[in-house]
C-alpha cells in the first residue's frame, strides 16, 4: 500500500515571489480545483509536510529560511518549485539581489514553470511529486535514501546551472500536461 | 438493559480508532461537500496516520514522546472507563489529566507557536471545564448516580430533564472537537497565526499517536452525547445512535458556517452559555425537586 | 495526658532555648534540628498510640491554677501588642486587644465561668489526631527547612538585621500554640492559644522590619484581633446565655434543635466569623497576601500547616452546628465565593508566592464551604482537603523558596525551563503542582467529594462556584506547570544551593503527596470515618466508593508505568533531534531567532495573565466589598433574629 502517496501534506513557502503563483497555489484548494481530493492539506508547518511548494526566486533574505524549512521536514520529502521564478529566477534572474531558482539552495524534485503557474499545472506538479515521494519512501525503507545535505548545494548556484537545464525539460512536460488537462 | 460493561470497554479499546478514524474522514468528506468540493476519500484519516507512521522520527526533545504517550494512555483510559460504565466525574477528571498531558507536550517544545497554542488551549480548557463538570452534576441530580452504567439504566432518558445540559454540552463539543469558531488554539485552516496549534512541533510517528488519541477522544465524546438519550429500553439505543449522528452533522455545519472568533468572545460566550443552559437547567431541577433525589 | 502536656509545653521550652542561644552557633543549629525532630516523632507516636487505644480522651476538669496562668499570659500578649502598637502608632490594634482581653478577664474574674458545668479542658478525638499530625509533622518539617533557608536569606538580605534566634524562637512558640489550640476544648483556652498565633504571625511577618513588612504585619494583626474580638463575644454570649465554655457542649446544644439551639446560633456565628478571619477568607484575605513579605518558611508555616489551618479547624469542628442554618449559609456563601474569586485572581499573578497565596485562599474557601454545609460527606471532604492541602502547599512553598535561593527570583516567568536548569527542584515542584489540581492526586479527590456533598445539599450557587472555580484553578496551575516543563535546549544547569537538610524536607513532603493519594482510603477508614461516626452518630459512609478508589490507584500506577509505555509505543525507531519551528528563522539553538536586521535575537516566551479581566485592580476591590456585604448582612440577621 502506497499510503504516503495518498496523503501528501504540503508546505507552501513564498520566496521572492510577486504573489501571482501564491494566489494560484491557494486557488488549488478552492472548490474549483479541490486539491484535497488527493489528500492534500496545506499544513503551514514543515514538520508535518511531505511536499515543499516554493514560489518565487531565492534571495539573500530567504535563503537560510528555505534551507531551514527543508531541513525541518522529516524524510521522505519532495520539493516542488512553482512558477518560473522558483525554477530559474525568471525575469528577476539577473537582478543583484536574486540568487536564482530554488535549486540554488535545496535540491528540487519537480519544476512547474509558468508565470503565474496555472492551478492545473501546480496540481500536476504535486501529483508528479507524489510519485517521487513514493520512490523515496521505498528507498528509505531499504535504507538507501541518500543523506540529502543542504550544505552540499553551492551557495551561488552557478554549478547547478547545468543540472537546471536538464531538469527544465522535465518541467516543460509537466506544464504541457497541465495545458492538456484543461 | 445496559451495554456499558467491560466487554463494551474492550470493544471500545479495539474498535474506537477505526470508528473514530472513519468518522474523521466522513467529517472531511461532508465538509467538502458542504463547500461544493469533492473532498478526499472517507478513509483519508487512515492514509494520513499510516503515512505519518512511515515518516522519519524527529523530535525537538525526548520528553515530547513521553508526554504524547501520556495523552494517549489517559484518553484511552477515560474512554475505557466510560464504556465500562464507571463514575462520570472520575472519567472527566481523567480526561482533564489527558488534556494537561497534551498541553505539556507542546509546552515542552519551548517554541513560539507551540507556546502560543499552549496558552490558548489552557484558555479553552478554562472555558469548557465548567460545563463538563456541570454535565456530570446534572446526570447525578436527574438519575441519582454518577455511574454511567446506572445512568443508562434510568426509566426515562436523561435529556427529558436536562435539555439545557444537552445544548451546553453540544456547545462545548465545538471546542473539544476543535471546530471553528472556537478553534483558537489549533489551526487546520491554511495560513493563520497559530500554525498547527499544539502539534506545531510534532512530526511523523509521534504526530500519528496524537491523531489516534483524538479518534479515541471523539468516540468518547459522542458516547457522552448518547448517554443523554439512553434509558432502560432497547429502542433508546438506535435513537441514541441517530442523535449522535445528528450532532455529528450539526458540529460540521457549525464549523462550516461560522468564521473564527477571538478568544475573548469564545471565553465569554462559553461561560455565558454554560450559565444560561447549564446552571439555569440545574436551578430548575433543584427548585422543582425534579430528578431522583 | 503527660504526652499532651509535653507536646504543648516542649515547643515553648525549645523556643526559650533558641532565644537565649548565640548567633550562628553550631549548638543552635543542632538544638533546632533536635527540637523539631522530637516534635515530629512525638506527634507521630502520640497519634499512633491514641489510634491504637481507640477512644476519646478527656482531661483536666478542674484547673483554677492553670486558668490563672493563662489569664496572666493573655495580659502579657496585650502588653506586647500595646508596646508595638504605640511604637508604630497603630493605636487601633492596642484598643482591639485591650477591649477583648478585658471582656474575657471580666468574665473570668467575676466568676461567671465558674457557674458553667464542669467539663474537660483537654480533649482528644480523631480530628485532633489529624490536626496533630499536620501541625507536628508538616510544621516540624518546615522548621527543619527554615534553618538552611534562613542562613541563605541572611546572606542575601544583608540590609535586614539578623534576628534569626528570635525568628526560630517564634516558630517554636507558634507550634506550641497550635498544639495547645487543637488539644483544648475549653473556649477560654482556645482563645488564649488563638491570640498567641495571631501575635506570632504578626511578629513573623514583620521580621524584616521594612516599612512594607511593618504595614503588612499590622494588617494581619488587626484582622486577626478582629477575629479574636468575635471569639470573645462568642465566649461571653455562650457563658451568659447558655452557661457553657466548652466548645463540644456548645456544638451539642446547637445541634439539639430546641430553644437553646436557636440561642446557640449567635456564638456559633461569631466563632465562625473568627474562623473566617484566621483562614483569610474574603473580605479578610488581604492579610495573607501581605504575609508574603516574610521569609518563605513563615509563609509556608502560615499557609499550609498552622495559622490558616487553625481557622478551618475551628470551622470544621463547628460544621455540624451550622448545617442548614444562617451561620452555615454565611460560611458557605463566603467560602464558595472566595474559592471562585481567589482562583480568578491567581490567574493574573506572576509572583510565585502570590499565586500560592491566592491558591491557598481559594482552597481554604472550599474547605470553609464544606464546613458550612456541615453534612457528613462535606466534613469528610473538608478534612481531606485540609490534609492534602497542608502537604502539597507546604511542599510548593518550600520549593519556591529553594528556587528563589538558587535563581534569585520567585517569579513564575523566571522558572521557564526549570526542568533543565534545576531538574531536581523542578520534579519536586511538578509533584506539588500536580498534587494541587490533577487526578489522581489528593486535592482533586477531596474536591470530587466536595462536589458530591454540594450536590447532595442541593446548593446550586455553590455547585456553580465549584465548577467555574475549578476551571480557573486549572488555568493558573496549568500555566505554571507548562512554564516549568519547557525544555530550553543548551541551557546550562544552575548550581543548586539547596542544603541537604532542606532536601530531606522536600523529599519527604513530595513522598507524602504521592503516598497520600495511595493511602487515603486507609486514612479515611481508620481516622476520618470514626470521627464522623462519633459526630453524626451514624454508620460510616464511603463517599468515593471502593471501585473508584481502585480506579484512582490504577491511575497512579498508570502514571508510574508511563515511561515504560512510552518506550513500548515509541518502538525501536531512531529519534533525531530537530530544531523547533520558528518560521524558518531559528538561529539553531531554539532560543534565538534572526530578526529583520539579520541579527540574532533572544526569544522570550511569556505566560498569559489576562490582567484586563482578572487583575487585582479589576477584581479584588469588588470581591471584598461583595463578600463583606454578605457577611455583615447575615451576621446582622443572625444576631437580630435571636435578640429581637
């Protein structure tokens, strides 16, 4: 029984977002989209969360916060970057205060692009995250879960750039799926 | 005839988590339907708990687990005593002890959100405690006994003489079931100031124990509601079950139509309602020499 | 008999020795230890032997010589009160003292008391034995504790003149007077010892001789002297109208139900009034709060074992005589109201000793209400409340004193995380607090019985007071418990300055709290129920019920087994320690967070005091006026009903 996948509790964190994606994240819980039918609860507490939804880019102010929230989530856990800013830094990427996407500070499992990301794609991102969650749980059971250490991620995120490119492709498919479902 | 005996208590010990969990899920389903949503599966609570059990075990300190176990053990103790037909006052005192363990658990974390919830939870306990004690007193005046077994063997249903107590108990059930508008110490609503209330610094398996404790507690609380209806006739049993279900529905309705309130209003309204419904009902019973003694 | 005489006189002898001894000498310390130990042991031996013999004892029918000695003693007290009154220009105290002692002296010198039929001056029954154990054992332990405490107190308070010999001497006088009070049946004797306790408390409260202490000590004095005046009135009325000076026969007359019973209502009401002042019921509660300025052993002694217990002891004795009459109505109303109001007021206090003071007043209110109901169940619960309260409260007072010695503060806020900083004192404190309000500990059991007796007496107001008062009690104790148990990580332990002898005292009191909740059925069936059977001349009733007793013991066992259960439920899972949730800005030690400037800032978690509702300025005045009005109206009704 894959119970973890039936009860994905979400922690929503707003980095340096313009609040567009945040509105969409909350919209997922409204009757229109009703993410709770998948068992999703917006917990507001990292200690209860399985999925870390981050919107907006990461700046110096929120860098440590994101790291700490991630560390406080008990394993198995999944990070979903919602919106293009969270994926890569978006239009703010080159500004002096933005470090880049979420993956500059913590490992990201699913990328959901869009500006703002549509509720459909966000839900798709969560569902995709659930699949990753299941894999991680299996790995954890066998004691194979790699110790994900935040410190391993480089401070400036430059080294992650190549990895980002590869994963962005995956994110595109997610977004497309979102479009289709609509 | 009475069902309150040790076999029922053992039944409670084994089945209460399943019943409580199922009704917890049903609660979420009905709430979702009231809001025009599909909602999760009725078994969602079981999924949640089994997930929590599979998660990594993380705690702020080692005392937390001990105190959460205290909560679970004494909630179960309370319920077992109730369904075994023991003394109602004793049962409520045991429930208070359990509640204190739950509060202590959060306070031991020494964290801002937990600490906030601790003070608010204590405030809630102060708000509902008078009505709980008065309910026990009311049963005693009406049936001449504090023993659950004897109360359930009365000739007439207790509710005939204690409608005020019944309403008062439903009122404080809103707090005990952690429903809005009186959920000042908990947060199952997205984005509000107390985060996850008393559970803010719990996670994984320990959190699962808390959830199971709540199931046990809820089944016990609906048991008290049923006690208002039960008498020595067999037909009272289905009636009691129906009333329990109606109250269950009513509590969900209240949760969904009421916005959250501030603690001042919660405290004042609960005490005032306790006086209006409970104390005045008691006064009537005593003045007109109703009841057994 | 010789044993009783020894118990009364021995503390006075030790007191004289203490007063004569040199400051800080080793001899003084061991004399004190020895004296207190002898009192404790003798009280236990006396209680056990009397219980085994199993009969009431009456002594001293004719006692002219001793009566005269007591009369001289009373005038010595008057002289002492006058001396201090004139010194500090509080003349009203002198006036009160002279008037009441003058009246009683007149009564005795004109031979009015001679006309009363002879009865025993000294009497021992089961209630006396219980009081004897409370006064001797708890009081003795407090005196033992006082030695170590006062050494540190003198060190910390260099501005206060070191008058420790005097202090210890007064403590022993206090114990002697309490023994005298509980063994006497002659009201004149009780009155004498009553006055000694009033004056002793005055001397103890004023120990530090600061302005605040002096004012508070005079407040305690005049309130207690007012009670003494009530006592004197009761004696005079009983002598002149009913020709009796024996408390027992007064109660018998009051229960009698004939014309004399109606007359007896007046002295009973005035004695109850005296009991109200001594047990610090509203409107007289302020003297007990003022007593907080004294060193902690004083507070512990006044609050838990002696002074206030003298008041409720008298009320419990009078209980049967107050059933269903106006005196009973006055006592239940004031007691019930005090229970509720004082527990509300305790919510707004952060000073540990003040919380304890309000909780004392509140609990005494409950005992008072039980006495006012006066039925068999009510007296049962009143006696148990008294026993449990004495042990738990003395434990708490002494613990708070020890905490203050180690941390320099007795504020509840400063006890945050005590379980990490001073673990041993924290455990003791937790036992004490749980003993005060949680099942399965004693206070709650007694409160439970009290609730049942209130229901049986069909007093709706009292039931409401108890239900609401229990809720507020839960709030302030819960708050305190939560503060202590907060595990603040990486906090250093503080050096525990508690002396070995103090630990012996704290340990035995804590053990007492736990033992009492297991052994209370035994105490009930061997001591309390025989007493009730004597007084009410009916068979003993089991109030809590045997089944519930087992359940309570089961609860104790569950509590003790909890660590094991916790281990089983926890399984073999590896537990990782995690930071507490602070919105992601925990600095890594659970105690500091990152502020908006990116700098570390200390977190401070405070308790909730709700002063806008329960503050002293909001509630105290109104409560005092209300209770004073109730008392005056009922007293006038009682006196008017008899005289007119």
